[in-house]
C-alpha cells in the first residue's frame, strides 16, 4: 500500500539553555537524546545551535529550516530561557513539542538543570503569547524516555501538517432525507483547511472527458490483480477505472496552494444511473492510498478519515453506526467469550467503501441491494447499481472516532477503542461486528445525547492516545470517549 497523500515528518531537535546554567549540561543531554533516537531507529536532525537568547533562537530556527525539518522538539536540557524558547514556536512554521530533561545524569550541585521547574515557565509563556505548543502527558524524562515521546509525537505532527495542507473537494449536496452529516464549514476554516464545493454535473463532465483515456487499461489490470478472478465485473472495470482517473486528475488540477486532498461526493440517487455504476469500489481504492472519499457528501467524515490515515499511516474507512447485533448471533457465536455484553456490540456498515486490504478474503465487487430496490425494476438483474465492495470486515483492533462541527458551529470530537470481532455478519455490504466496551452507554450519552451523525471514521489500530492528543492540540474542548461504568456521564441516570 502506498500512502501518497499524507505528509512525511522530518523531526528536528533544538536544545535550549538558561544562561545562568551550564550550557554544556543542555548540550550533553541533547546529544544523549539524539543517541537514544538513533538507537530506536527514529530519524532526527540535531541542531548544533543551543538557544540561550533571541539571536540564538533565530539562528537555530534557520538551521532546522535549512535541514528540511517540518516538526520540532524543543528540549529544555536545563531550566531554559522562557522568551527565546517559546518564540521558537512563533518563528518555526510547523508543530513544536516541548519536553524537559529529568535529573539523574549528574550530581545535584553542578549537574542539576531544574528543567522540571522550567517547563512550568515555558507553558506559562506559551499561554501569554498565545502560541501553540504540544506538551505531552508527562513532559519530563531521561534521554530514552524523551526519545519515546518524540516517536509518539511524529504521528501527531503528521496529522497537524496534513490538516494544514488539506483541501476538501465536494461534489453535490447531501441527498434528501440524509441531512445528518450536514455541518457548517466554518469549522474547516478554523482548522486551516480549504474547501472546494462543486456540482455533480462538474464531475460528470470531467468523467466524460476521460473516455478512452490511455491509462484505463493499466488501472483495469490493477483492479483485476487486487480482486482476483471471479470477484469483480470485468465489463464494469473500464468505467470504474475512468472514474478513478477522473478523481485523481481533479485532485491534482484543483489542489491549488494545498498539498493534500480528500473528497466528499454525492453517490446517490442520481450517480449510478448517470455514470453506469456505483462509485464505492473506486472510493475504497483511493482510501487505501490515503485519499479518503467520503460517502453522501460527508465533509467532516472525510476530514476524520484523513486524520486517522495520518495518525496511523494506514488505510481507514467510514461506516454507518448501523444496526444492533441480534441475540441469536450473540448466542450462536458465543460473543460472550470475547468479554463483551450484547449492548457492547453493533454492526458497522457501508455500501462498499472499505479498502479490500481490511476485509475478509471472500470480499468481492457486487451490487448495492438498497439502491437496486430503489432505482432498478423489481425482479431485474442488477445493472448500474453494481460497483460496491462487499464482504465482512476482517477482525482487527479499531478506533471509532469523529471530528464534527455541530449546528452551532462548535467543533467537537469522540474517540472509542475496540475491535472487529471474528464473527460472520450474515448480512450484505461492507460490514463487520464491532465491539466497544460500554458501547450502549456511549451510544446513548455521547452519540445520541450530543447529536452526532450516523457516520463514524474507523482506524484499524488502537489510536486513541494519538487522536486524543491531536484533538487537544487542535483546541477541541469537548473530546468524548466511552467512559467506564465507574465513571457516569453527566446525563446518565444513576438509578437506571
């Protein structure tokens, strides 16, 4: 899998030193951090300039810029100079993490650095200057511990850089009676994201212009290789390849000043009859490359997917929080053996946009049953409603999450870790049985109570720690999660 649409983080390391402390202490501790990063296989550029004053700060920032760094670790090797160290975050155009050295590598007379204290002043000064700096959960550590924190910072920085360079491209308005994913675009601009809204007719014109594109046979060949014989419709491949090339070309031609693109497209009811297929399989292929294509013009769904792709460096999907698991499936497959109550489970479903690499081996390109009922003659063989990627989603650890701008224009988010169970769904579409601890309470007191839409993004890893830090950095005040039974929600009835 080639994730072509997410940033590559080049991390720099700048040490700072208060002029009344030995500069050699900060420098030796910086060298120890670099050595620990090298040992862990974490590429880091070590700035030779140690910052004691504002001129040093300008020199150090120029040095890491020249080295191509796009994210920084500012390391308080001792107490640190409050003004110059925080101005690094102002002059460096990228995310900055602030961490401090623990004692223990020298005596407590000439070898004490007091960075534990300096971190307090650093935070205070960042706040005074309204500068954004990332401070980890516990920002003080040995060289090895600081290297671990730097490794954890890389995916966080990748998300921040990705959003900073992101454009959301949409085609069409939300379908009638599916208004739930409509949201003010004000929140996108607050995050530094650009948006380009287009008509479905614009997409159709661009699609027709790609007829007989010479690249189509190569894309068809790649689709056949991905799916395997008997698992796709050969007569549809050229049309779907034409559409894939249409989207990829549109992204390149419409990026403008941005580096990364996601799509939010209207996929029904007009799409299949006019294009001659359902777009789901093509959407899945783009998602596998880090270019999410959200269904039903779900703008914040597309952004959420992109956040997960940057956080994990892996393919993601967008699913309906769709239906409850029947008691008979729970009993027949002994779901209790996995440690979950029935109310901890639900089925995550969509028509067929989940990348094939995240599905069971029996997956295949099929037809959209619901659209076939709606759009094609009763009893007929499926025609233009073909093109979905269907099958059970493979067992995996997952994080279900979403960033959303509510109807009042406020950004909020939720995160819940769980897993896809190795249990057959006995159903249609791209679908899996999901299990999240205390999902029933989370469903009622977060999803329902806070009026989240039915779409949720899925990362195929436990990424809650990274996503929580990302949302904090973005300034999201309301970050909900699936609280344990011992921690009631504010709206939870204590007698229920």
